[in-house]
C-alpha cells in the first residue's frame, strides 16, 4: 500500500457517516523499579533504576461504536523515569533524582472494522516488536532488549575513557521498529497471519507479517519486518545522513510442557555518508521454561559492527515470579558482556586504550500493574 492509498483510506475513515455514541474509557499503568549491581572491571557501583523498556507509565484508552460496523478509539500513554537503566553503569548513573520529564509514548486515534484497523498519530510503526517474538515472561530478568544494564563499558589503559552501549553500542534496538508519528494499517487475520504497513516522516516506510498458531502440540510465534528510513537514517542507526534499510525477524516455539526456544536475527544496510559506517547484524537465541507463575531463561546475543570494527556478545540468566491477583511481577537476573574491537576502532573510541573490560551486572526488581 503506497502513501497515496494510505491517505485516501484515512480520509475515508474520518469522513464516513457515524452514529453518535458515548466513548467508554479506561486507564492503566505500572511502576517498575529495580536495584542493580554493576562491575566493569575497573569500578563497581549500585544503581537504583527504572527499567527502560518497561519504564513506569500510565495511559488511557477510549472506544465507542461509530456505526456502520466501525469502532472508533483513541489511546494516550506517557512514561516517567527516575534513574533510567539505559546508560547506567559503574559511576555513570549513581546520582539521585536524575528524573526525566514526562514522555509521550502513544497519542493516536484509530478506526476498525471487518476490513482491518487504521491508526493515525504517535504510536508503534509496523515493525515495532518484530524482534521480540517470545514466550518468555521473565524478560525483566533477562530480556531481548539491552535495558538492564551493562550499559557503560570502560576502556582500559591511558585515559580510562568510558564506552557506553547507549551511545556507541546497542545490542538490539537498532533492529526493531519504534513509536513515531505515522499512519498505520493492520489487516484482518488471514488464518494465523496478520500484515501491517505504516508510513512516517522523512519518507520512512515499514511493513511486517506476524504469525501465531498452534503446532505439534505447542505454540509458534513468528514475526518478520522490513523498514526503510528514507532520507534520514536517524541517530539510532549510527548514520547522521543517508538512508537505512533494516530486515529483522524473530520466532518462538513453546512446547506443551512449558519449555520455549526463541530466535532473532537482524541486519541493517546503511547508505551512509559517514565514513566507516556500513552494515551491521545481530543474532539472539534463548532457552527457557515456564511453570505455574514462574519462568526462567538463559539467553545469548552476538552483535557485529554496530560500532564499526567492534563485535560484542552477551549472556544472560533470568527468573520471574508473577503474583496474579495484585498483578505483581518479582524478577532477578544476571548479565555478562564483552566487546572486541580492532585497533583502529578502539583508538577512535578511546585513544591510547589497550582494550575494553568485560561487564558483569546483577539486578532484582518488582513491577506492579494497576488498572
């Protein structure tokens, strides 16, 4: 579906005759707080954090019958963080009260019917979440995202320059979509498959397919997406100018007894004017088990050339326990990460350094939902 077709669809949805009906509203949210211990080989520290990917947040939704088989809705959601775990490390995020301002996550309207769903405003683009197909309910303990930590490597040798994953190296966020001001269309289900397309500013275009089905007595999830950043690759890609094309996908299979296997792969092609920036890729695997209200997982990630000339790997362990009635999740996890850079890359990141130390991180936390 091209942008002209999307624009026509939006206009048709907005101008269709609608019966006056009251909008029913509901609100929801959660608070997510953690205690983190970090050792980067040079120093160690304790951080009190808000977990980035599951940051504390609050939101409202509203839906109503618009007539003619059309449902209208709106969603507004914002988050608020105190000492976000993204970018934390030994001596990096140790100051109390580094609060961020309220940040809008979603602010959009939508219309749906047997023809699908059309959304307009700030919300997830079509590839948001394609890297996260999983049956893992212990993500807070050891998750696909790089949200817990080990987020500030320290170069050893003269200078002791920090190399932060948050600005120099990201394990996963460059391969997934995000929340933007877009127009998005989601198809009705074709058996176990749904399709989504979205268009945004700077000629950005995203498309994805998602699968959810029972197979061999177990459950299979699959997602694949394509994103073209168009005229501006944006800061998360590492390219100041030029376009970027990303292909990423993930799959998860959960056996009947509760064991699950996750897999993810992403590749980005930068058509960048920045010297030394080129393609990058990452691979992720996880093995876990869910029993009752508990889940545990071990995972591994290898990422190449997000910082040109550097390869990184990370292993993680996680455990979570859900208390259903009050909607509480208790979790804990451990990560070990290392980065190996060429001499040229290391010299650019930390001149005079002889290497980058490994990182170890351990955390405990709790997330409480309310609605």
